[in-house]
C-alpha cells in the first residue's frame, strides 16, 4: 500500500471512530425502548366507551336541565372529556358542569373546562357530581332521545344518545 493510501486511512479512522460511539448509543437506546414498549411499559392508549345517557325532563317555567352519561375507559392511559355538543334542535347551550358546595354548605353548579376519565376506570355522571348542563328547546316528553357528541382530548369524538326521563 502506498504512503498516500495509509495516510488517507489514518485520517478517516479518527472521524469514523468518533461517529461510532453516538451511533452505537442510539442503536442501544432504540433497542431498549423497543423492548420496553413491546413489554407494555409505555402503557396502552385510552379506549373510551360511552353508554346511553339520560337527560332530565325540564319542569316548571325553566328550560335549563342536565344530562348524564356513564363513560368507561378500558385503556391503559387516562383521557379527558373536554366538551359536549348537541346537533339537535332540541338542545342548546351545552356545557360540562360540576356540582360544588361552599364552606357554608350551600350547593351550586359551575362550569368545568374538562373532566378526567381514568385509565381502567369509569366516569359516572350524576346530579351530585359531573354533568352536562343544557337548555331544552321545544317540548320534550319522557322517552324522547337527544343526540350528543362527547369530545375527548385523545379519544376523538363519540356520538351518544340520552333518553329524556323524569327527575326522581
């Protein structure tokens, strides 16, 4: 081998050895992460299911009422319910609400920006917890259905119906 080739080989060896360390580190890290994810260490995505809901029949002179859904997350990661809408002409001004109490034990409803649906858990809406506040339009009767779309941070949008029931 000529002296020029040996000199060129020496000049290339140092940069190649310098590049070998980070490339090896990346390959080892990628292999470790692949193994971790494959073993379930990264968790499983949220799998949201929404059952048929119920919406209270308004009574008296008010059109304000509330709807309730049971939301189940069968996945390994929590998700957030970020809003609820209704395309129905029978419902207006839908928003998430939460029952609250003051220090003096007075109860009131307040809006909620979002609500967590825990991993492997259930969010069961109720009059004393989380609900959907809305205004009824037109005349409702027990047994009518009102369509809603529930919007989730990670799980997208899910359409569900709520059956109109008399409050107990």
